[in-house]
C-alpha cells in the first residue's frame, strides 16, 4: 500500500533524508573519536586502506544514500521499501560503536554482514520501482562488502 508523503515539498523531503542519514553518521563519528589511532594499533591485512580514506569515502556514500532514499520517496511516497532504508541506517549507525567504542570486532562483523544483506535487499526492492535510486546504492554495497572483508580479516588477526 502506498501512502502520500507526509512532507509535500520535495526539498523538505530531501532535508528529512539528509537529516536521517546525517544522524547515522553522527552516531558513528561520536563513537569513533579515537578511531584512527585505534585502527592503526590493530593488526590489519596488507590491503587495508589508510585511516584518512574512510572519512571522504563515507561522506560521498552518505550523500548518495540520502539522495537514493529521497528519489524513491519523491516518486513513490512512503512504502515498505523505506523500512529497509531505515533498517540499513540503524545497522550502519551501530557498526562504529560496536567496532571502535566497544571493540567488539566479532559482534561488529555480525552487524556488518546483516547490513550487507539489507543493502542487497534494498537495492533489489528499489530497483523494482526506481532504478536510479537503486544504482546510487551500488557504491555503498561495494564499500560495505570491502569493509566486511576487512572486518573479518581484523577478527582473524586480532
């Protein structure tokens, strides 16, 4: 069942998606105050990226995630697919506190695997109704896939 968007103005809708995605990012950044130092102290595989790379990559990905959700909402209103969108934001926000603040690398791995599954489901769901919204999530899927492998390697090495 489709319902009409609660916010009628497209730019106001974009702001809602931007705030939701920014909230997930802020939760992560608050939990990662010393993440660069902690990351450098971990045993990591030779293919691990340098700590400075994560900020720019996540900034670009968060913009694409917000635009993807907004494009879908703008065309279809509030639908069940946005529940998947919300779920991936929650899982995304949970990973950094688990990994960096709590140093629960295995639990963070479980979280990121669940995130990967939800992103795939979201891309499939969005792709059925709005291909551009789905395509905007493909770089996110690729990065989270890479991050999952990195998380697994860190669990193995530490």
